[in-house]
C-alpha cells in the first residue's frame, strides 16, 4: 500500500526500493524481499484483502465518514498488461501454443541443465505461464465468438495471447486499446470508495445494479440514493432501482419531439380526450382506439394506436396534407405512454435541485478515478487476467481510502 501511495505498482521496482530506500527498508526491517514474493502476495490473498477492505469501511462508517445517503457510480477504462500486437486470430494462437509446447520438449531433462536453480525455476515458470495464457486465449476466443453473428465475423474474432481476458475498448483520447472497465462506487459525503469491481464489458449499462448489491453485501445497508451518468441511465435500471426503493439520479435521453414525415399534419394538431380515450382531428372527426402493444425498442413504453374511419378521411378537404398516401384506411396516430417509474424519473430530473445533485457526480467519483490514475500511477494494470486485475484495483482503492482517512482525521483534529 505504501508503494501504491508513492505511485509505484511494479513488484520489481518495490524489490529494488527495499535495497536502498529508507522508507521501504524500515517497513521490511532491512530484509531483502524477492519480487516474486511481492507479486504473488499481491494476487494470492484475495479473501484476506477483501476482508481488510470491508473492515476499513466499517471503521470509516463508525466514525461517520461514510453515510450511504448518496453514492456516486462511475467507470473508467484502464489499459491491460498487453500490447495490440498480441491481439491475434485463432490460427496464430494455435501456432504459438504448438511452438511453446515444442520448446518445452526440446528443453530436455531440467536436471541435466547446468544453469543455476534460480534461473531454471524462472524459465520453468515463464514457460508454464506462457502455455497457460495461450490455452486460456483459445477458451476466451470461444466466448467472444458466441456474441458474434455470421460465419465471417466469427472467423475474424481475435483475442490477446498475453492477456486473453482483456477486451478492446475506447478511451477518452479516442484510441482503441486492450483494457478493462474499472467500476467505482463513492460515498458522496467525503468521497470514500465503498464499492469496486473490474469487468470485461466496455458498456456501463449492466453495472449499476451489481454495484448496489456489492455495497449492500459489504456494508449490510443499501444506499438511499444512487447517482450515475447516461451510460447507466436505462429504462430497465430506472425501473429496478424504483422497485428496490432506491432514489436514482441520472441523465436520460429526451423524449421524441413527435415529428412525422414531411407534408403531413403533425400529431400535435390532434386533441386527445382522456375521458373518452379518443383523438379529435382538426375537422372534428374522431380517431377511435384500435389496441395497444409494447414498444420493442424501448422498455417501459406502451404504444396505443388510434385510427379514423376511411369514410371520414376520403371526402375531407385536408386529406392531402393529413394522410395523402392512405387509400383503404383513415389517418392513424400512436400515443406513447411510459410507465410510472419513468415518468416520475423525468419529472424529478427536470427539477433544478436534482440537476444540482447530479452535477456533483464528477467532483466526487471522477475524482477517485483521477487520483488512482495520477497519484497512484494505475493507468495500466501490472498484472494479467480478471482475478489479478481485480485484486490490483482493490489494492489501489484500499490505498486511496486510507489516504483519505488520514486526511479527514487530520482535518477533524484541526477543527476540534
């Protein structure tokens, strides 16, 4: 954690610092620490690290630094420990795997090797990890193909041979890079991180509800309010958050303006009568209900169809501007009705106080991502694979929380 606080994430660099840096020497009692030991420790103590993170949150909650009155959610892309050159098709990966297996055979009996035991152990480990990554790459390639449509797209699927679980994602600079999506939930009271996850999904849409569940499981309490940007604001998320009794603030697309095809009388020219459930056209003719159906493209939207009689439309003087193409049917209209949760959400987000709270999101949770990338130096993971990058992200978030805890304690001491 001290190394991360100094922007050092490489196990080799930490091992070097233990040889000459007074702070690291004090922490190790002047003992040398092998970088393999450090690297293994970072990723092998998952249960213990997760428990430590929970205990720190419990202590912060007890001191009143965490309230869960308002939690901000955001994700950021962090580069994987893999170059774009490792992004290859199945044929190339199988070729590399066969070559790796062949080299193991060609090495012969390791007992006859005259190199030092330390060197032999390092070579064995490197060969084993290389072969495991290539085998994992073939498995991940199969998963990627399941989401592809068409034989051509499936055959063109590629995966990284050095970090198979990484995915190509867009970054803020417009580039495409093998990356992971790091998700952070931050308590708005003092900007402390209460939830963390790393996913392969480039899209944030499906990450909101799992974030709520993680917070509730770790702190035995659900947040009163969640705030997230447009990437999380879907109709499904709005409905499910309402079902859970959690207030949600987000950014949703505006409703359609109701514009129709050119040279047609717009729907706004028709008057809807809710008491009789019908429309009245500008010429006083009625459009009666013809049924309803769910909008397949937009969850939570019900479409109601209304139509006038052809006998009313044919002799009408406004037919050329109203429904000129209609030959056997009268003018039709669709009335789109959103469910109560969506309507309530739109009304809430139209209020100035809700917009003011939403604008705080950037200052709270985006600050966490910026601190971890700039201060802790985690712009690129130092490990490979989903399990390991989750561990490294958890180390970074734990370090961040401890740094903020120290800052808040000092501030509290000054004020008291």
